């Protein structure tokens, strides 16, 4: 996984191996990280997929 945005030391937005955006939480997962840095899987507690299907009503 690759960091897209750091929210704080414990929460980052990342892109997984399939290209999906996920919110990753874990103690210190965002500490001293910048966009493009890899996410350490040992620090990852949870990952939440942020992709949503959009539907339109007519």
C-alpha cells in the first residue's frame, strides 16, 4: 500500500495493490509519512474501502 494523504499519526488514506483507496488506521501508521511512502503492514490495524457506487435517480 502507498500513502496518498496523512490525516494524523494514526490515520492515513492509502491506495492498495488493486488501486482502491482505503482509510488505514493503526498506532503510528502515519508517523513521519509523506505521499508516496509505503504503509507498514505490521502497524496496520484496519482498512476501510472508500470507493462508493454512485447511482442517479431520474
